[in-house]
């Protein structure tokens, strides 16, 4: 599996159910997409396991490098609060696609 922030990502196969439109092997090819999908749609338990396996640094990296459509507004706000301690500060806008 590819690396995130220069470190090898552990086996995330249990989380491939969050990329249901791809086979498990295909989902494993993109750790960023898989991590973002769990952060956005995962159960509380799965998010806790992901956080303990990867650490907050990888989750913060995934959030900083999010692409349009990877996070829902509620999960975007939640992760900025959890990882960045936003308490009353302005929330960064969700990534958006733009057309020239």
C-alpha cells in the first residue's frame, strides 16, 4: 500500500467496505481516499480504530489534503474541531471543484 506522509500505511483492508464501488484490492490502492472515506462516513468504532492505527498526524494530513467531495459538511467540521481544536474560529471552506 502507498505511503502517507512518508510512512507506510498499515493494512486498512477492514475499512475497504467504505469504498463499496471498488473491490477490496482496488480500494487498497488509494490510502488517501480510503482514509478520507472512513473519516467522513465511518462508524464511531471504525474511526476510533483508524485513529489508533494511523495516529492524528495522518488524519490531519488527510484533512489538509482533502479533495472536493471527500468530506460531508458535518464530518469536515467535526475533524477540524477534533484535530485542530477549532472553538469558535472560522471553519475552512470545504474543498470545491471549479470549472474554468
